[in-house]
C-alpha cells in the first residue's frame, strides 16, 4: 500500500493576514471573517429528506476531492519565520484526508431553525480545522463555512456555484437510476466522478506568481517597503474614523439581521439611484455613513469626523492582464481557490458636514481613483499585507486605524449571474435537446440565499445584494459589542437616509426585517410586505420650462445592474452587459475575453463570461474570467446611459428637478429665473451634485429628440453664436443697456437698437441682428408689445437685460474673462488644425495654436500689449474668485493639522490667495509664497502692509522665485504647487518637478500637486467631463500644455525621478482641482 502523501507550502501574505485576522477574537468563539454562504433549497418531490441529506453530503465530498484546500490545515501560532524574518504559517494537505473529508466535515441538524441558532448552540463547529457543510432540514438551508485564508470572496461564490451544480447534477443522476436505492446511486456517482482529472493540490500565492513571471522592479525590496508604508500612511494620517458606540455584555456569538425590499421597492431604489446619477452601492454606502453619524454623541466644537477603512481589491484581473500569455497564471486566477487580492485605503474626511449627495459623489470618485492603482499593488502585495496585519492587530490602538465600530460595507451587487435559481439551468437540463425528456427531469431550486461572515470583533458588517429581483441589506455583528436594537436602528436609519437623499417617498411597508438568515423560521419584529398603493387616477403630469406640454408616462423604468464589490475579502463584479461568445458553447478550452486578453483556459462547469473589477461602481472593464455568464441588465450610465428612452429621460429630469427645487427651498435660495433681477444659483457641492446629472439628462433628451444630424449641425454652427458674443463684448453691448439700481431707473424699458448702435459705434442693421441672435440664448430680451404687428423701423426695436446680460454688465472680472475667451482665445482656437499641420508632433508654448495665430507665446503677447494685460489681470481676478470656491480637496485631502508650526512653500503662489485660505483654516502654519511675477508679489505684500487680515498675513512671507531653478527653501514641511503644471507640457513640467527634488532630499515633506485630475470616462456625469475636457483643449490651444489623468500624473512624476511615489490622489467631486501627494522614496 502506498504511503500517504503530504503537500505543504508556506502561507502567502494574504493567507497569513486572514489567518491572523481570523484569530483576532477569543479562541472559544467564532473565527472572525470566516465566509458563510446560506442557501435555501427546494428539492423535487421525488427526493426524500433522507436522500436529500445524503446527496448534499456526497456533493460536498466531491467538492473536497476537486479542491483539496477545503480540507487543508494551517499551523497555529507561533508561526515559523522565513529567511527574511516574516511570520508564515504552513498550509498542509494530506492525501489520507480525502476519504474521510465528507463524513468529518458534513453534519445534519434536525430541528435547528437558522444559522444563528446553529452557531450559538454548537460553537465548536466554528473551530473546525477544515471547511464544513451543514444541512438544516427544517428551513431547508445548506450552509457552507470556510476560513477566509482558504479563498477570497469571489472564490467563495464560485465554490458555492460549483457545489450547487454538483448537487443538481446528482439529483438528476439519482432520478435516472430509477428505483435504485440511495447507496447504489451514490456508489455509481462516485465511480463516475473518479474519471475527472485532479487539479493541482494547492494554488500558489499571489507573490509566488509575481516573483515567477513578472520582471522585478528597480530596488525591489526598498521600493516595495516604501510604497507599502505610503499606502498605510494614507489611511493612518488623518482624523480618527467615525465609529458606533458599543453596548457590551452579550455572549461571544455572531448575530444577523437584514432588511429585504420587495421587488417593487428594489426597482424603486434602482430607478431613484439612476435618476440621481448614482450607483446603488455608492448610495447605500453614503446612507450607511450618515446612519452611523446619527448614533454618535455630538460634542460642541468637535472636529468633523472621517470615514476610513481598507477596501480590498481584486488582483486576479490585473495579474491576468499583465501576463495574458502565461497559461499557469490564467489557470490559477480562474479557479475558485486562492487569495488573490489586496487592499487600498478609503478615507473621506469631514463627513459630519457633508450631505448625502456629496458623500455619494466623493465615494464614487474614491472608488474610481483606486482602480488605476490595482496593478501597482502586484509588486508590493507581500509587504503591504504584512503591514496591514500589524495595523489591524491594534484595532483602534493606532491613530487613524479603522475603529472596531466603523461600519464596513461589503457590497455584493447582483448575484443572479453567479448563483442560479435552478440547477442545472433549464437549457442544460438535457444535453440531447429532447424537450419532452427535459420537461420531466427534476431540478434543484434555490429559493433564497444569504451572504454572511462570522464576526468576533466590534466590526459591524453591512452587506447589500440583489438576487431574484429583490434587494437585501444585511447586518452582521458580535453580541459582545452590540445588541439587536442598535443593528436594527442602523438598518432602518440607512433606509431613511436613502429615501431622503434620493428623494424617494417613504414606503416602510415595502420592506421587511428578517433575523438569522431565515425568511420563514424567525418572524420576530417582522414587518409584513404589502403592495405599494395604486396611484389615484389623475391627468398625466407635464414638464414645464424646457419641454412645455410634454406628457410623462409613470413607469418603473429600466432595471439596472448593480456593481458587485466584495469588500473585506471580496471583489467588485462589473454589471455591464456581457457579449455572448460562440466559443463558450463549444466543447474544449474556453477563451478568455476582455481588455485585450485572449488566451486558452481550462474547462469549467459554469458557462459564459464574468467581468471582475475592483471597487464599488460599474465603469471598469477588466479581463474576464472564463465560463461564467453574468445574466444581468446593462448598467445605465449617469445622464441617461447608452440607449435611454425619451420617456425614461423625461422621468429622470422630472425627479431631478423636484430635488433641485426642494434643495433651493430648504436652503432659502431663490428660484432661478431669466429676468435681470433673478438670483444666482448656489455654488455648493450639494447643488453641483444635482445640477450635473440634470444637465446630462436634459442634453441627452435634446440629442434624442433632435437626432444626430441636427445635433451635429448645431455644434458646427456654434461659432456664429461666439462671433455674435465676440462683437457684443468688444463693443460693450451689456453696458449700453440700462441696469436697474437701488435708486431706481428706467432700466425696465431697456434701450433701442439705435441707442445701442450709437454707443457701440457701429451700424444699426448688424447691431440688431447680433442682439436678436443673442436673445435666442436668453442673453438680452427683445421687448415685443404685439408679436403679430410688423416693425418697419429696425432702429426702434427695444432690448432689455436678462439675468445673463445683466451679469455681464455688473461683474467686471467675469466680463473680462469671457471677453478674453471669445477674442484672443477664440481666434487662436481657429488655428488649431493649421498648427497641427505645421507641427504634427510638437506641443509647447511656442508650438501651439496661439503662437501660430499671434507669432509669440501667450505670455509674451500679453506682456507686449498693455490693454491686453489689463484685461487679462481682470480675468484672473474672476478665475481666482472661482478658485476660492474650489478649495475642498486641498483643505481636506491632506492632514494639515499634523504640521503644527510647519512651513508650507506655495510655489507659483501669485499674490498668496491660496495660502491665505489655508492660513485662515490652519492658523498654526507658516507660508512662503513664491512667484516669478513681481507685480503679483507686490500685490500680496501691499495687502500685508495695508493691514488686511493681520492675524492671517503675519503667517505669510513673499519670495521672488523662478520655479525652473533649484528650490531655495530646504526646511519646508510641504511644497505646494497649485495649478502650475497644467500650464506646461510634459517636458517643461518634468523640469519644474526636478527643481524641487534637491529640497525634498533635505526634508521629509511631500510635494502636493493641487491640479485637475481628469477622471476616467463614465465615472462622472458627462456634463462635468465635458467641462474638464474643454479646459484640457484650452490649455492645448493657448500654451501647448494639458490637463492630466491620474495615470498620466503618475507617469509624469516617475519620469521626473524614479524615486518619487504618488502616495495618494484625491479627485475633485465638483470638477475643481484634485490633490496629489508625492513623496521621495528613502534610499
């Protein structure tokens, strides 16, 4: 007889992390973070309860043979230390356990009502050395439990799918055996299963695959450690995270509660999120943060809290993308075993002062920003995981560390594509396509499912998912820290925040509260589900303003897919529509598709494709794992999506208009209007969060109604509008029409064409024609006494101000800014194609459309023309006023309060207006404002001497400096560049960055780049993206420069010096400058 074989290897960094995390609770209690899947099953009538239990045991035994990691053991502390001093437990698989795995790891529990009762009455099963399977015949539930070190979140669901597929196949196999007894059926089944090829014993760790196949970075050890430190600092540096107060006193057991929405309630929530331009995940996450805040005692004068946690991200996808031609990598990353993930910091500062809409937008921007960094984690996965393990071991002992009471959201999204309602699926029930035969074959039905981890610490985990058309939000907690009441309050408060934040009507009867992962077994405090009340008969509502008289049909709208983000050991599965691949219907190897990947992968029992991404939103397409079909409705983009209907857009517009109106009323803002005395719209993050998606929807509706030809014609004729505006501003039209004043005037009567033409110094004919065109844009308004009578004297036509033209007459800096755009900049833009023809591959201040149009760079042109310089200075005042409203990311994206008494060098700081804003908010800091412009520095010094805001200006000093030269200050805490590098191409920007490096070598301070970060397409409303893209082309036209995406910033900074590292990049949620923290890696 052959001796038993033993397979072992050291655990990888993430496996070690989850082992340590699992051991963080008391040893007699649950294993923290262990994965639990609960599936309510309905067997066919021909399957008895006894036979059902035996079938489940046999299916579980089969899975243990296919994936030995389910029966592997991991060593206990103290762990062995490897050659470089890292603690690594040993994972061991013994071939002798294969025969006994099924009987030792499967158990039946008659009379047990639910999972809470199971684990509270038999706590020893939480300490099993292998994965376990439990059958609860009374509620009809099967529970799969496995330690998190065995696989990641995606692997758990893939294992569950394979288990249910195996069980469904066994049910049909038993039916085909006729009247054979169950023992005979299982003997034949096991014989059939022996023909399957065995997979490798243990999947390698992520670092094994990286070291084996990816080329090492320069200075791999030092670079990896430094980058890992930087990511940890990004979480730790900042105010502590908000946390729920613990109650204490309960037993060391895990409890569960959930809110389940009805099908109609789920549709209503999806539709409301779509109308607000949000994903359901971001909306839920924002609601959970606000629900948490409602349970935190408020202290007068306390600093606003933050929300901080590590959000694990998928590394399977970037590894497959990096090594598309390596079969071993594609195979292991496609299997349902292995811990191929890492984590990235998520920090939202100042949450107590932020609305639901702002929080949701910041979360969306943070998720999008983290996507670009996943591939960078491959080389630092090992040291980073070790540092995460050390940090999490403190559980609040370290400032900024995620507190135990910080609610963690683990959004699973739509699970219908992973877990089916029938096994086998209908189309697979008969391979011979014999309809009559397939109709009588029994199937296993999954009637409900639950995702639930174990919890041994004070972390409250909230997990939303959608399955079979219903949305569930579950809460999991340890009774030592919380009782049922606080968890239930958080769930109800989250729903309240969603309803208010999304403008949904309150329908508490549209959801129920369930305890213990059992819809039927436990009915404590359960709210009955009732249908939504039918609307009373009434005339169809109509939109006013933009689309007068357009009838709206009230409907539920299209369903949208939800992103699937497995946080705390899970991943985001994109809910984008998957293309059918003919190769998936053929026998033999399947083809991986997506992101340019096209490689062979082994056969897998699941058909179709699955796209995996790394954060809680629906915009990233990454390599697709083989053979899993995601049967979901396509995600509807912000602003209407790929193919919105006219009615759906009209409903979205109606909903957003209601929210805008409610916001204006609640905050005492005047209703917008076209009259000259109408109030201006608010410039707040909350209003911007409503305005941007509303613009998207309105513009998309117009594009659909007008059609592509009219839309393109309108775009290409728009320069005639600009020509009219150019003449009006150049000849001073806004100043030639009276504006109402406090003392009263004849402003309401306006001015005639003849009067305006005389003051403008031009003929009446063209004056009138220009005014009429501008009036179609509601810039000026013609006074028409009788629209049906003809006016034979064009000079007598009268025009008055509208809100837009009156703004131009009153706001001198804004007038100058627009005049600059339609005059010099417009003329320069018209030379764009000609300049590219002359220099197809050059873009700089001397090779750009402006230099082509005027024969010199923009700054040289302005300096040589005093009248142009005066207008430019006025325009910059207007832009500066707007800049001061876009300081959020600069103020909140860096822990300024930690620099007590430190010095900030404001490079290219002009007259110091940015430093003044920082000095007001952080009065212990000192600032050195540097600029090459002596007039700008003089203006700042003059304000200082004149005694303006003495308490602020005493912290400022001014220094003449050319930032192309070496930085003279070598003892700074921070070097700041705000909107400097966007004025230069990459070559010049690299020179500017390199000029700071010698000073950075002398101090530990970072370089902060406060500049636009162009988000990925689809991560912000299209309207916002258009504004950013226009600014980018503006820089191209005027200076041969550019705005940059996060990836472009990282590339630029690395080209300046390989030692520079981007520690964090915070994108703006309102379209303003983001913040990039750059540090010099220690040598």
